[in-house]
C-alpha cells in the first residue's frame, strides 16, 4: 500500500492554503524548485506499507527533514512549528490548513532508519539541483571544489572514569532487577558518594586521594558485574544477548587504562572516538570525523560523509570526491585542500594546497587562498545547523546526520538567495514608481 493521498469531504468547502498566503515567500518558491516527483520515485521503496494504515507521504517526511536541519530543530519542535506555520505546511505538500501534527515525532526516527544513508543522500542531491535552478550555483561550479574535515561531536557527557564506572553499575543493577536476579549488594548509596568524592578530589588536585577512591569504585563495579555474570544463565534467551553485551562493555571499561587506544568513551555509544584537531579551547573532541566538500566559489555543499576510525585526512580525499561526483553527476576537476592532504593524488583531479611553489601563478595562488572559505561554512553548519551535536544512534546515525546537515546548509543558502532576490525586486519597483508632487 502506497502513501495516503485521499482528500476528506470536509476539505471541499475550505479555501486552499495557496489562496491565503504570499506565493512569493522564499519557502513557497523553494517548494516549486524542488523536484518532489523525482524524490517520490527514488524514495518510494522506503514508503511501502505492507500492513496497517497507509504510509506517510514521501514529500512530508522529506520536507520535515529539510526544515529540521535548516532551522536546527528537534523532532518535537519541527512538528510543533509545522502546525503553527502555514508556509511550512505548503512546503511539505499540504493543500489545506492543518491544526494537528501529521505524524508522531517518534516516527521520524523510524523514517530515518527506513531511508538509510542512500535515502538521505538523495535529499542532498536534490538540494544541489534546486540550487542550480535557483541560480545559487552554475552547472560548472561543481568542477572546482574545496575539501576539508571537521569533528561531529556525539551527544554524550564528557567521559571520565568515575562517570563511566557509575553508569556501568547503574545499568547492571537495573538489568538485574528487570530479569529478576538477586544481587548480594548493589552499592546504590556508596557508589554515587564515591563519584562525588572523586570529582572533589580532582578539583582540589588531591590526586592521591582521587586515585584511591577511584580504585574503590572500580572494585565495587567489578563485584556487581561478576555477581550478574554468575547468574546470566537464569536469564531468558530473549534478554541474554543484551545482558552479555552490557557485561562485555563493562569489562572493557574496567580494564582500559588512560593511555590505551580504542577506548570506550560512552556506554551507550561504542562508536564514539577521541579526536584531537589542535584547537586551544577544545584539545579533544568526542565523536566522528566528517569530510565536507563545497563548491569553490559559492560554498554550496556537494558532498558530506562521516569517516569512522579517525583516518588520516589525505586518505579520505578519494571517497569525498567520489561522493561529490555521484551527487552532482559531474566529476570535480580541481580540488583545493589544506596541508593535511599533502602528498595525496587522485586520478583525473588536480590537487592544490597551501605551500606549493613550482608552477603556481597569481591566479592559482588566489584560488588556493580561497580554501579558507570552507571554514565559515563549517561554522554556520555548527551554529545555525545541527552539526555541532549528533543525537542519532550508532554509526548509521553518524552517516545520516552528516548528510542531512549538508542538506540543511544548502536549504539555508537557497532561501537566502530567494529572499535577497525578492528584496531586490521590491527595491527596483519602489524606485520605478512615479513621484507624486502635491501643490497648494
């Protein structure tokens, strides 16, 4: 069963939304620029309902994802503002004014899982085509690109040994109560007090006392873990796998040392990595590395991909250019990068970076200097968009969130272009209007 498109009988006597709003509004004009039929065709496999009520409209889900990442909103906020804003309803394909949310906010999570990384890349590709139709970029702009990397931080607390150990103990005690396991002692009073003492000793730089309290907390968590492990055979098969996974992660946290590699920084997000980008204010960031590809002149995002494993920047260049070629349907010919990509070559693409001396003309030097234009674009994606904090789960959530952040940045650029164009038209009309002179 495909998406629902029926019109209720009560709508026959209502005025359509497009007869009540300003049709020159940037969102209305952007809705006319996007090829929704093409998106419906490419996303139709994810919107098939095999049982129950009909699936939601692909345009509704795509429009909500565009608005969410363009205006930095949560799932609940984007649906709340959708009800209040008629222009958002027109953008998502509504004909008549709606007073109730079209879907539950939690269903956006399931729709993202259905779309996957390939589905959200279709959304990004459509923003590139809409930017061409709006005149934001030219068709030849995708031949010259800028490539850089940044860190997309995960929505986790700052990882400390005491906090990780306390979280392990809390989850083990909760799992034991859920499965009916009787613990000898759960340390519900002693363990939180030890966590507070560790923080106070660290703040006072009393590291000997801090390490002693940390050893005590580690021993308490180990006791609870071993108590649960001895009784794991009593758990039903349906919940045993999750409990064994929790015990395995607890063992990993108990055994890891400060200088170890491949450490576990969050109990619920094992994919989180520690990345050092050389920033003075944030020496270490916890998340995943993201490669960003923008056009050289306009700064439109033509490629965005998460790079798990913290690879060397130069090793991500080929994948970034390949993604840009697929999404834009044109292979980049020139790539401007920073010194982190030094010594990397890609077939058919000229690579330029600061520091080159031989054969660099004045025009090439100016082109290389413009590489820094990608830095404010990344800053806007983190400040105005959702790139600064990723709330989606797992490595798939990292991949989808990165692509959607690029799509949101493109939507903001197109809206700014349409808004500026409309303002210029109003100024021109105002200047052309005849001046009336009143005489006494």
